[in-house]
C-alpha cells in the first residue's frame, strides 16, 4: 500500500480525522505557546509563573482564566507550555526507543543464530521488569529533570518494538524479492534498509502511535509522584499533583476546586485519546482482515 493511499484513507476515516484535528490543535498550541502565554522569564519559559505564595487554589478569573493551582501556579500557563512538554517527551521517547527496537529486531531476525539468541535474551530480561516500576526506580536514581525522565523511559520502552520488528522480518526475509536482491549482489545494508524495513515498518508505526499516549501518561505519573520534572515545571502531571490536596473540595462543596483537576486531566485525556484514535484507524487501514 502506497503512502499516498494510506494518508488518503486516514483523512477519509472519521475516527482518525477526529484524532488528527485534536493533535493539530494541540500542536499549534505548543508551537505558538510563546505568543499564547508569554513567559515572564524568557530564559526559563517552561517554569510556571506564580500569582502569589498562598496555598489555596484560586478559581478562574480575568487575570487567570483557568485559575491558579496550589502555590498560586497559573494553570493556563501550565497547560499551554505543558503541551510542548508532552510533545517533546512523546516524540523523543517513542522516536528513539522505536529506532532502537527497529535496529535490534531487524538485526536479530536477519542474521539469526547466536546474534538472535543474545539480542532476544537481553530483550527478555528487560521485558521481565515492570515498565512503570523500572521508570520510577531509574528516575529516582538519576534525579528529577525532563532529560532524566526521557532516559528512563527510553531504556525500558524499546523491547516490544524489537520483538514486533523481529517477527515482521522473519516473515519476509526469505521472500522472493529479498532473494532476488541478494542474487543481484546487494549487500546486507542495502537489503535491510531498502527491501526489508520499508516492507515491515507499518505495524511499528501503529504501535508507535499507540505508544505516544501511554508514554506521556507514564511521564505524568512520575511528575505526579514528585520524581519527574522539577518543581514548577510546565508539565500536565505536575499540574494534577498540585490538585491532590484539593480533589475533595471542602465540606458542603465538593466541587469547589474542580478546575485544578479537570483542566489538566482533560489535556492529558485529549492528547492520549487522539493518538489512540489515529493508531486504531491506522491499524484498520493496514490490516488486510479489516478490508472490505
């Protein structure tokens, strides 16, 4: 299936179109964040400005349209710049971990033998460690910071891609077009990159799309637990962390501080939902069993 046909079907699919619209809107917010929410300190734009030093959140007002969180952090600023944080984490972690998985999975399946055995046993060792727990432990060791979060997530996120790529390569490495390329004198590098990867990459793209949302949720979890981004950093998980003491509101008014939870929670939900919608549509388009 050609790329043009895939793009056409994605745009024609109503489910994927909803996901694409949400992603485009969030992407535009991330791109134009400096104009939508101008930073008070241009040298540290990702740190949320504070409207004071009080502990109690303040409801939406003309000065702070989404209100302020615990510590008087501006929720609107945190949501706008948090969209950049989400895209940075998602694209960096999913991109690098997918690349590692593609390379290892392809080498493992193509060469087989002891190379395959070593790579797959290492993969099994990493897969035996619970992902979230491993990320928590490694981030705790490395310390708080966006870079450290991404290192921890990349370290424990490449294995499923490697296994998927291995199975895909095993299914086609003995096909006639590969044998023909080898008979014509093509070297392994050319065969792998020009004939094998291009014909096995689509399931990995589907998995990567599904991964975008889950990676951002995991990163938000680390920030919620206080071991992710630094204090005051524009991150949706940290915005929800500021709401943990105010979720139940006050006696007689359980929804008094609804904005501290609902707004950042909605941002995370929309981001993850959009990527899952695109991934589902992508899978339906590329799966022959789903074709009518």
